[in-house]
C-alpha cells in the first residue's frame, strides 16, 4: 500500500499565497511519500490565499503538465484527485455557473494527468445531512461525464453520512466510495463495522485524526481514533488502494513542515508494518 498525501499538505499556507503544486511534489518526495492526491477543491475559492490557481485560465493544461513533470521526476504515483465541493442549489447563479465550470474542468484535469479516481462530496441540506435522492440526481450527469473520460467518481462519507446511506448512494450511482475516517469519528460511527459494511466499494481513503468534537484533520495518533481498528478493517475488506492522508498543515510554520510530513510517513510505515 503506497503512502500518499493530499497536495494541500504543503501547498496551503496561512495568510500567504499557496506554494506552487509542482514545488510541493519535490517536498513530498523528500519527506518520503510515494503517492499524491491532487486536490482541486481550492480552484473555486475566491480569497487570494485560499485560491488554488492550477486550473485558472486557458493555460491550465500547461500548468498541470508542470505538476505532472514534477510528479514523474520524483517517482511519485498519482493516487486520485479531489473535485471541488459547493452548494449545488446556491442562489447566486453566476457563482453556481463558475463552480459547475470548474467541476467539469477538474474532471477533465483528472483525466489529463492520468488519474482514474476522483473524490466528490454528496449534496447536503442546511443541517449538513446527506440528501440521497438529490445527490443521485445531481451526480448522475457528472458520473457520466467522468466515465466518458475514464474517471470513476468516489463518493465521500461526511460526518452526518451513515454508512448505509453511503452504500445506497454509491450503489444507485454505480460509482465507488471514499472512506474518511475523520468524518466517521466526528459523526460517532464506529470504524470497523462501518468500513466492513461499505466493503470493497472503498477505493480511496481520507486518513486524519480528531477527538470527535471537530473535523480537525490531525495526523494519526493526535486524536482518539483507534488506528488498529482501521487497519483491521482495511485488511478484512481487502482494500487495495493507497494509504492516503488528508491532514491540515496550513497553520504550521514552514520550518516545521518537513518534520511533520516525515512523522506522517513514519506513522504510516508503522501502521502498515513496514517500520
């Protein structure tokens, strides 16, 4: 199982422009990561320090080619991508049109870099509950658009998404699942039975820790998640994807980022029995 990380682990910075994604690939390889989740979520953010410019303008393919060159130079594997998430029913039609455009461009970008899996969120109501029928309605055309480009959508569990709801949405869409262990813990869903219920539908992992109070996106063992339980579930369902982190490090001073990343690699190697 390759050790992977979300590209935002190094790109995102507090009160500063994002570090170029291509430069982040050099950092990840130096830290010991073996694969990367290319994250396009920030492509729809308007704020200067949150915005990910990789898909901006007519030259986005060239921008991606630079990232792809850095990935290959560092002998990394692209595990999957993360598509933007937003309110599909937002009232601002101009903003909705922009977000929809970037969603399709993110799927095109996924295919452009040769990734075959792309994570997407379910649609939710104002109380953050997953809306099953509306999710299926909204994501069906995106599933078809992605499928035509050789990309499989992976629907992610949110902290309010019950495992059986995720199974129903995935099966009705005919797509795959992304299991977010932090969301499950925050929502109070036991990892082992939940993951076993979703089973082989799980093709992508979002690995991070918390104390069940906030969606903190901490490194493993910095919260209350039972990581042995997570690993047992992965073995029992026959998971064959990457060991992929979705940890937040945007607030870390840059001089501490390498130590943090190396800790995450070491923790993964220990959990995988490779240390």
